[in-house]
C-alpha cells in the first residue's frame, strides 16, 4: 500500500510559516512589504508585548475587493505574478503568495480591507476561516495578528523578551523608512509612538531620525551609475563607525537584502579610512533592471542573486572611495600602504589588529584627524524615568544562563614555562635573536611589546576601580526600544562598571567611565558595547572590552624596523618573561619562533 500522502493545506502552510515568519519581526516585514506593494504612502505599525501579544499593520494602499480578501489566504495566491516569465522581472517586494496563509496558520489574523468599493472583514484563526463579512473601513488595509505561535510552542519558546522583539522591530521599521523615504512610517509600541518618518522623500532627514545628528551632519551624498546600475544614498564619513555591519543598509530596487559581498565591496571603498574591524554606516539604494536581480532564492527574501555582481562590486568600491576622497574632512591617503596586504578584514580577530605601517604619514587611521564630531549638545535634567516593561520570565531565563565571561578569560594554567634564553642581538631591527639550550629563538619585537602592553592594561583594569566623571556626558543616539531595555543593558555591562542612563526617548547618557577606559576612545568602546548588546553576538561584553584593550595595546607597541639597544632588548625580554602568556599576542599570533638545532644541522647536511 502506498505510504505517501498529500499534506493538507494547513500543515503545508505551517511548514512554510517556519521559513517565512520566524518571529514578530518577520511577520511585520511581510505585512509592510504587502502594504508597499499596494502603493501605500502611509503605514502605521502598532505592537504590544513586542508583537508577540498583538501587532497591527495599517496602510492606505489599494486594498482588496471582497473576493480577493478571502482568496489572499490561499496557498500561493498572489496578484503579483501570473506566469513563469514574470519570475524573471519581479517589480514588487512579494511574489510567492505565501505570507498571508503562513501567518494565518500560526495566529489569529484579522483583515479589514477596502478597495474603495467593497469593504470586507476576514478573520482567520490558526488556519480556519471564522468570519467573512462586510465591514465599513477607509480605503486601504489593516491586518491585526494576535496570539502569534500560540499553538506552535516550540516557536514561541524561541522568542525572547518583549523588549528585545520590539527592538528588532524598531530596527526593521527604521530600515524600511530608509529604503522608502517617500512613505510615511509610524511605529507605536505600547501606545507610545517610538518612530516616525514624514514621507516627504527626504532621505537625509530619515538618516537624522534613525542615526541622530552626528551621522546626518557627516553624510556624504552618493549618486553614480554605470550602464546597468544606478546607485544613490549616503555614506557616513568614516569618523563615525561601528563594530558590526548592522548599519550598512543596502537596498536593491528598494528591497532590503543581506549580501555579504556587497558589504565587502563597500568596506573596500572605505578601506583607507577605517581602522580594521570597524564598519561604516551607509544607506544605499541600487536601482537596476529587474532582469538582473533574482529574488527567488529563499522564502524570507533576504538573499538575492545578481547576474552582474562583480561589476556592481567594483562600481561600489571605486565610487565610494572616490566620494570619500572628495570630501574635505578626510585626510587624503595617497597610496595604499604596502602593508595593507597584511590586513585581513574578514579574519580581523585572528590578525594583528593594527599592523605597523612603515612610515608615519601612511597610517590609515582616521582617529588622528583633527576633526571634531559635533556631539549633540544636551542639557542634563534629572534622569528620565522610563517605564520599563519587562518580560520577566524570559529575562530570568537569560540571566540564569551560566556566565560565560569567566570561561572566556585567558587561562594561564597550561602555559609552559618561558625558555631559558640568552640574548644574541637584533635581526633586521625587528626581531630579537636569542639562543636556547636546544636551538635558536627569534622574538617578534612588536608582538612581544604588544603582549606586555596588553597585560599591563588588563592589570590596570583589574586594579584600578576608580571612576572618572566626564565633564560633558557622552550621549548615544539609540532606538527607543533599547532605552526601554536599559536595566537589562546595565546588568550586562555591570562587570565593566559602566552604566547607561535614559535621557529622553532615544538617547542614552554616560556620566562617568572607569578610569582604565580613559584615553581609549571611550565613546567607541561604549558604542561597541551597545552594538553587541543589541545583536547578542556570542562575544561577551567583557570580550568587547578586551578587544579594545588589545587594539590599544597594539598602538603602544614598539615598532618593527626600530633599533633597540642591548639594554632595551634585555628590558623587553625581562618584561616578556614576566607575562602570564608570553607566547602569543592577544590576537593569537606567535611571538616566539624556535629553530631546533637538530633541524638546523640537517640543513647543513650534518
Ligand atoms: P505575495 O505578497 O507574495 O503576493 P501574500 O501572501 O503576502 O503574497 O499576499 C497575497 C495577496 O494579498 C497579495 O498578492 C495581494 O494581492 C494581497 N494583499 C496582501 N496584503 C495586501 C495589502 N496590504 N493591500 C492590498 N493587497 C494586499
Ligand atoms: Mg507578500
């Protein structure tokens, strides 16, 4: 007897839902895309409980007639494509006809829609149609989703605190607003408006709303094209940068995508201006003939394929580099230093963070420019009390997870004893030469001194617990949903003695920093902490601080190609010997290389 059965449509929809909608953010992405496809000019998103409890997307688009209002929930039901050929030039954000049936299969969904003639209400509960009736409403569509994943507990469990989900949603809505400055977006969270764009088609204004004044004032307009692509948008000057790629907003035909290679091309454009391991803020839209763009790669539509990808990469890289070079704030870097081949942006954690450029003037480090970023000038009233709604259960679960900070610290137990060596001299003004009992030892002088500086700084961090009041508090423009999570944030950074204070709806303030942080571009360190906290990278916040310390240590290090006197070399060796782990740099590179005498003798044919 045959064992194969056709799955019923409810199961098929739930399976599709697994790919299309993973969390409230995914639902909102699909609904807003539908609103944009319906030519809406105003879209209001309302969420409660991070969208888990309830979310609603209202638009003033073309709406649907009563027949379509029901048809829309059919699997693979779409008004956007009709035949195979249409797949090769998709001009809408949606086309798969999967979102509505998928969402309706895992929630209670209420659709109210009017095309100007018919006005209809449809209620779907976990895949079942429970209501289909006329209902007056203005032209446009409103979709409310409640009890998301209520009947799919595994999914529900996967969700995080309401504030965390709200944070993701806010970032998504900001990204939509950046992709479509001609559409007015509003996001309402627990009855409070937390984001608004005007829809007056002024991208620069949206950049101000999303990233704050500093970024807006340092935004370089982009507009360039070749035969196939037309690129517009803004590149934020590299003095404002981030520790991850999350603020690289790239849109293809106004579609949000994640394309690692395009990010890389953009980073290449910034290469001469950004320290390693830092990422730019960009908002870029690339228009092209839809023929070139294959969006039918994955149900969630984040991934795409481009038939002329390399051409686009070069265009981005060259033109962005040129645009940055043309701005007067950037010190011109004439040639790429030879050592840049040493830079490995992809593996920066394993590489030396700041390899020594050979000559001073070639240093591609923007920090040294005499450019002062205009910080937002603030008056400081009493701390603003924000109501902090917390999803206690989930939060507790997170905090009960074992603290990984301890585990990640360097352990020194397994470090072998430092060999008994006698200094011979310096080689190429870059390496110390020494003899050990069974061979010749080369010591990388720059790396050695980096290790010494690193351990000294860590020691300082441990010992010096004093705090330093800042004359002018540091301010950080953040999503307001992050302001709501400030308690959670402060718990996470408590170990570093850092504390953020809410200041208005979308700003966090820091009034004092630990003394060890001073002189370490403390604003960058704190910005990194915020970035990492939001994306929950596996890296702990303590590690972020360590990374910064390592970076700083590398700038304190003795250069290669530097003559050292006998005393200096002895002192260096002495200090290295005293290190907890004298064998590798903070980034894991070897400091000592030993050439076994036996191997040497073999080379001599003995
Ligand atoms: P897709 O967007 O891939 O076509 P969906 O399941 O998201 O599939 O939507 C199904 C259909 O419902 C759409 O093709 C569209 O005709 C209609 N629809 C969905 N949302 C809206 C909306 N906000 N306004 C007008 N029509 C909509
Ligand atoms: Mg859709």
